[in-house]
């Protein structure tokens, strides 16, 4: 451990690398973001990032052609990085300017997010108008999750990060996964604006989650199961990474007859019945609890909750 600390201190003891740590404590950033904020060349920034990652005070996550950098959530490197960042004086002129430029970049993210939602708002509003009020669904989801603090939360099919924004303040750490890089960029912008620095998102497949067994105390699957080719396999994979005593909360539609959603919204399943979800949860080694139904217009939303026995 002593060697890890020394390695982290040596890597951080340089002006630009210290500025990078200060920025990555506030948001997950790409090389391009840092080049724009710091006004230095891409090769130089990449070299600094490589040293910080090797020292364990930054982590790098690859999504296609893009790499994202942030402070580690755990381990000696993460603790050291947060200690160093906490020592940065709030009245330091250069650090303040860096954060001001970061804020300006975030406004660009917000503009792109607004464009994205304008293009898709019609689809989402059409669906929302058919089922229970979103506030009621959110309240039921919050009530179904363990009380605060939630040690570790995984949101599968996170989309724009709605569940992370909703539950984030109750979780000590939270990760959202989705296959769409575009949606993950929306989620990153939303999390930054909400100040949820301990929440992160990753590109991943719900059928092959990049996490070890029993990694999370709570898992949510919010309006994602009806897109899955094999919902049973998705539940089995979620159960694999759920801790003993942990809770899985599935939010989705009850079986319906709106065939147009297959073509208009790419729904693979026209909802589910209680028996289906219960059987899949039991087959995955989980103990189902009583389901909850929230009636709306043409669609009914259900919350199916299951726990991994201790």
C-alpha cells in the first residue's frame, strides 16, 4: 500500500496533472474536453492521463473510439485522489478558471441534450400519455428500493440516467449501463448538472455485464425489459451481480395489446404478466415479493421486486 501511495503522489505532483485531477473530480471527461479546457496539445494531455491512470489516481473507460476519465470510486488510488483534490484551495485563480471552462463545456453538453430530446420528445410523450403518471411511478420505485444509504446501485438500461438522478442521493455509489453511446452522453450531462459526482455510466450489454458476481446491493431495470430479446436471460445476469440480501426492482408494462409499439418504438414484448416475471426471478435464484400495479390509460405499469436470499 505504501508503494501505491508514493506512486500516486509522484504522478500527481505536477501542475497540469493536478489540474486534471481537479477537473475529473467534477465530471467524467474525454481527452478532447481536457484539451479544450487546459489549452494544451492532445499528445501532452494524453501523456499526463496515461501517467495518472498507471498510478491508480484516475480510471479510464473505453466506449468505442472514445475514452472517458474520472476519479476511481474505491481503492487506495481513489482515496488519495480525493484527498488531493480536497486540498485544492477554492480561491486558487487557475483552478477557478478551469472549473469555469468546464461549466462552459457543460453548457454545450446541455445544448446537445436539448437537441436530442427535441428530436425524440414526441415518441416519449406518446408513451407516457398512455400509462400512469411518471411521478407516481418514480415514487413507487423509490419505495421499492432499500432505504438510504444504498451501498451500491446498478441501473441496467439507464438511458438518459433518469433512475440515477432519482436515486443518486440515496446511493453511496451508482453505475448506469446502456448500449447506446448517444444516451450515455445525455446521462453524463444530466448527472453533471445534478451534481451527482459519485454516479457514473458505462457502455455495456445487459446480457454480459462487466462486473464481478455479487457486486451490487440494489439493481434497477426501469422500462428496459420489453426491449430485450430474452428477458429471462437479462434477469439471470442481473441476479448474478446482485449481493446476498440485495434487491432487484423491475419496472415495466403489464401485458397489453398495443401492437403499434412494436413498429413505432421497437418493443420486442408487449408487456409481461406477474407469472412470467415471478418464474424468471425464481429460476435466477431470487425470491419474488408481491408485485405492484399502477394503472394509467391504455397501459398499466408494474413493479416486480425480488431479493437474493441470504
